[in-house]
C-alpha cells in the first residue's frame, strides 16, 4: 500500500512539472512574439494584427529626449552675448502670439526659449532625476533617448560624451524606479543618424551591440511590447535597404526594432522591423490636407502586417531662425488637433516630439516662455481630458 502511494505521488509530481514547463514555454513564446532568429523577416499575417489601444484606457506616451545639452552646445545656440549666469534664466527671444516669426534678443542666438530650470549640463548626473520626476508626474511613460555611439566594437561608457550621458540617464531612471516600483519610468533608445545616412551598417551594429551588452538586461528598458529593449532606428527610411537589413540580421533577435517610416517607405523596410513610428516634427494639421490621411494610411499598413504602430505628435514646430518653416503652436490648438487627428490611426502608443528640442521648438519641457503649459496639457490628453 505504501509503495502504491509513493508511485502515485511521483506520477503526480511528474505531471505538475510537465505542466509548469509548458506554461513557461508558452509565456516565453508570447513575450517574444516577434521572431528572434537573425536574418529572417518578421511574419506579417493580417490575423496577428495588434489590438488598438482600448477606448478609455490610459495611453502610453514616450517623449524624445536629447542628450546633447552641455555648456558648449548651449553656447552654440545662444551666442556669446546671452547672460549665462542670470538666475532665474532669461528668455533669449520672443515669437508672435501663435508661436512663429521668432526674434532673438541676443546676437548670434538661434533659439528663443530655454528650460525653466536653467541651462542644465547633461554631463552631470543630478540633472536627470528632476526631469524624470516632472515627466512621470504628468503621466509620461518614458523617454526615447537620442543617442549614437562611436561605431567601435570596443567602445565603453567613457568612449564619448554621448556614451557617458546615456549611462547617467539610465542610472537616474534606475534610481527613480527603485523609489517608485509600482509606477516605474521607462526608457527606449532612439538610435540617431545625425544626418549621416551613409554611415556603414557595421558601425551602427557595433553601437547596438555595445548598447545591448551594457543595457540589454537593465530594468530601465523594460516595456510592455516585448521582452527585448525597444530601439528606434531614426531615419530608417533614408538608409539604403541593405543597411536596414544588416541591422535586422545582426540585432533583430536582441532588440525590438522600431522604424522611422512613412506610408511610402514602410513596404520596403517592413520585413526588417518589429514596429514603426514616424518622426514627423513638422506635421501641420492646418495647412496640409493630407496629414490625417498620411498618418492613418501608415497606421493601417503597419497593422495589416501584424505589427505595432506608434503615432507621433507635436505641439508645434519652428525652425525659422535657421532657415526652416513654422507650424504654429497657437496656444494648445495644434497639440489638441494633432492628438485628435492621429488618434484615428489607432496607435499602440504615442511618441511625442519632444521633451527638449529647443532649436526646432518642439519641446514640451517646462520653459521660461511657456512655463508648464504644455506639460499640463499633455497630462490632460493622457488622462482623456483635452484642453
């Protein structure tokens, strides 16, 4: 009798172990729904179309975060006559009531606003945490850190200013998340081209290899879309397709690769990407009658391939001081309009342009000229209460 009981117990234990193993396997398969095998395009059957964000749910919002703000960079944008030691910081210029036709107050300046907290130096670790706290308090999910490495396979965190600043940002997010485990802040990487669309694929792969071995397991890069860290290949559509394919072949099994595509370019690069957004910093819903259709068409194409679509949004754009155009902020009207129009593309999340791009005047960070107007407005949109 005792022997029979022992045999029965062992059999039950074996069944339990098998069941647990099956569940673990299923979870891992679900977490890595995009194919991890290098060199193989992601499948795109319509039957696997990701579900749109449910109506009434809180949207996920990432904001592009630039890592170039050092004393030298501020000086290159503000010129030699700006009062750098003034406290509180002084506005370097003005715009007309709708946010266009900028006028600089100081000779040589190409920006007309600065952060409310002053001219922070991102080579210093303490500057990051207050910004993370501000963004998180407004309901922002995380930052898309704009970064480029040295292109060397042997680079380290000390190989460049960008590598150092990325390390400091990640440390600050880790610190914030340790204090807020129920509502962590997240990071994604915006792998930047900085205008060089002929950069060798080997250099980009070396950068991503460095990123993965340094931060691939860091909890700051956890996300709800994949077990892999999210990496957006900025300007992917402007690279040769061979470069995009080479990145996928080398890194597609380790990072969740997001493109920067339009409706016209998506078909070319779709086999080599897990998802896409579109860095459309100058989207003008007032003068471009095709803006809504372009975004909605792209979203539909991405969804039909069974992949995720992350919609852009802006509050305005003004590059007139350096020879560009202007999309007026017009108070909150452009922010509200773009959000409303682009929501019809049913994005899985939003990629906002930007937290701190001051030359293109897309920033949402509290500033001298606008205060916290735009961050509060974004908070209302996230909470479903448009201004």
